[in-house]
């Protein structure tokens, strides 16, 4: 595909849509998933089936995204709680000098644009993370969280208003 960088070790499911200017290496992408422009997905990460990953998103090593998940524009995942360029003795850090801390986004979750998710957390089933939120701890199932740090605003009941908001999020084009 023109203007994409897809390493040979990437496993793509059937009917995956890739926009231009994506960078994928060492990852697994499930069937029917859509990846927007300017997305990077690193090694040892997995995106499930029927997901939508919007443009300018960064999915780092150790992130697992289950099926039917929506990731908004410019979402950033973090996999290191104490990032450093050098060791205490001044030598540059290498792959051996840090520990990748995994993150899990469970089935049906929605992550709003501009959110940042710290590592070592789980976003549970059908949770919604508001745009611009900074998620520092686990998100319970079927709740809406927002803010910095993200806090539970309310449970999702899927009353007519929630259902309409949810459907608009899912229908958003890449």
C-alpha cells in the first residue's frame, strides 16, 4: 500500500482498512478493523476485530485492545511509568533498561479524542472515556469517565440519550 509502512511481522486479519501514512510493526490487527492516517502501532500490541482506530493515535508496545473498540483521534497510550533517556551513570538506556507495563482495553470500550492512558490499567467493557481525559487507573465497566485525572461521571444506562451519543461515536468516520 502506497505511503504506509507495514513490517513483514504484522498480522492483518481479513478486510482490514489502512489509511495512508500508518506505521505498523510486530503487531496483530483483527478482521474488519479500520486504522486512520498517521497511526503507529508498535510490536507486541494487539487490536481486535471490528475496531476503529482514528487518525494520529499512538498504540505502544504492550497495549491490547479487544474487539469492537473505538479509539478517537490523537489518543496516546503509555507503557513506562518512569521514562528516562539515560541510566544513572549517564549511558543511554537500551531495551534492557526498562520494563514494558501492559494496558488492556476491553470489548466495546470507547476512548475519546486526545485522551492519554497511563500503563498498567484496564479499561473495562463498554466504558467511555471522555475526550482529553488522562486515565491513571482502571475504568469500571459501563461507566463514563472524564477529566484529569479521569473520574467516574456516571453509569451508562443506554437510555435514549446515551444510546444516541454512543451511536454517534461509533458512526464517526475516520
